[in-house]
């Protein structure tokens, strides 16, 4: 589907307007819900093509988790029972944690496991 920039901008505006109207109690078959679905699809397709978002690396996910929690690598190492240098290896992309360690890091940093596993 080819979407022009003008169509994209219009769809963006409509999505913003419709988000004010459509609530959890709005029926999915209502004209507003259906229009929101269509406009959201236009916006999503245009952005995939012209403004793709690169996936974060595992190292970036851990660094962002540390920042969001206000933790240091040392704090994380103590919380998961690993050396600070091992955590540093993860945040520098030199190595990756085991599945069990990744799960523990997710728990400590409140990261959804899917975010780490889908990398």
C-alpha cells in the first residue's frame, strides 16, 4: 500500500483525535473504532517504510534498564550474583547472559523478558 506524506499526516491527526473519543467501552464495530484501526494501520505502515526503528542490542537494553532503575553495574551485579566485570561484558556487547541470568536481569531491572529474548 503506497501512502503519501500528506495521507500520513492526516492519519496521524485523526489517530490523535480519535484516541480522545474511543475508550475501553467503545464498541469495536463503532465507526470511530473502525476509523481508528484504519488510520493506525496507515500510520504504522508509513512509519515502517520511512521511519523504521532499529532494534536495540542486548547491551543497550541492559544499559537502558540500569538507567531507568537508577542502578549501577555494581548494583546489578550484586542483585544477580555476578561479578561487575561480567555485567560490564554484557553492557559492552562482549558476551551475552545465559537464559537464566537474562531472566534474573529482567526481574531486577523490570524489563519484559520478551524485550530481551526478541533480540
